[in-house]
C-alpha cells in the first residue's frame, strides 16, 4: 500500500513539473514571437513598403469623414454618428466609427476589419499609422489643428514620423 501511495505522489510531482515546463515554454514562445505590426512599420520606415493604404480626412465644409485611397480618390464618406462601418481600401479593410465627443470635437475610432489577418496601414488626420489586427486607435481633432491619438490597451499601434527627412516608427502606449 505504501508503494502505491509513493507512486501516486510521484505522478502528482511529475504532472506539476510538466505543467511548469509547459508554462515556461509558452512564455518563451510569446516573448520571441515576432510583432507583425512592428515589422510592417519597420518596412515603411526602411522604404520597403510604398503607399499608405487609406487616408482619413475631415471635410471642413460638410463635416463628414472622408475615406480616400493612396492616390486621393474618394472611396467613402460618413456623417457623425456612424458606428462600426467597414470600408475596403486597396485590399485593406477598416472598421470605422465617427462622431463628436461631449465637447463637440470630431473623433474617429479605427480598427482592422473582420477579414484582416495582417496589420493595417493608413493615414489618420495627416499622420501615418500601423495597427495590429487586435488594436484600435482613437484620433480626436482638437482646437488649432491639434490631433490627439489614443491607442487601445491591447495590440500594437505605431506612428510613422518623418521629421527632418528622417523616418522612424514610434510605438504608442496606452495611458
């Protein structure tokens, strides 16, 4: 009987060790997994990827959000109060919500569309961004042509800056 109890205890010990080994392997895999959005942003910075995808522009006269392609052609437009509209621009699918906040400022929430399996790139109110498939970005127009960019808690959002002819990708952190 004592022998059987020892075997049971050894099995419990081995199960626990196996569990810890699996957890360690998972942590190593997650830490070494490539960041597709970061790779996409690095490709833009390096000049390997040309074109932005879509462009989101506020039409001052109509107060509507315009979605344009890389050449500037109008693809779609939406009025304030639009929520979750899916727009396809040059093979990239965006899910957009557009409206005004309690202070009357225009804002847009951008996410990858349901069919996207890779990061999306677009120009949001004059700034180039790359979003991973699980990320979202809230861009709010302030006074004096200021734009406030707030990334989601999950996923990766990169902003491509082009200061003085030097491009860099800056990862935005959620506050």
